[in-house]
C-alpha cells in the first residue's frame, strides 16, 4: 500500500479489515432500493450475509443481520407489489 492509501489510525485499519462480506451484504441489500427493487441484489445480500455469519467474521454479525433484515423486508415488499400488479392485471380484462 502506498502511504496515502494507509488508514491514519489503528482503529480505521481494523475497521477496514473486518467483515468484508458483511459490509458487501449491506451494500448489496441497499443497492436493491436504488436499482428499483430488483430481486438479484437482494439474493446477493442474503448470500453474502449467510457467508459472513457462517465464517463468524469479527465485527460482522450486526451488519450481516442488518443485511438479512433489509433483504427480507425488500423481498416482502417486492412480493406484495408483484401480487398487486398481478391482481390488477387479472381484473382489468
């Protein structure tokens, strides 16, 4: 690493090294909101959170559980919207 890329203190260095899967899971889960409730980032967030929990990453339990909650919540919302759209489409004929 070059000098400008190094974290300034030990706490920042520790946070940068901890729980990359859990942080990736949160980013993937939140990107589903930005991408318009598409289903793929939610699945990716759930998979990364599961891997993080299975590997017992230090400092990764809380972000992994947050990613699971976000992904499941968005999946439920996605299912409700899809169900309402299908109901509207079926009754509009």
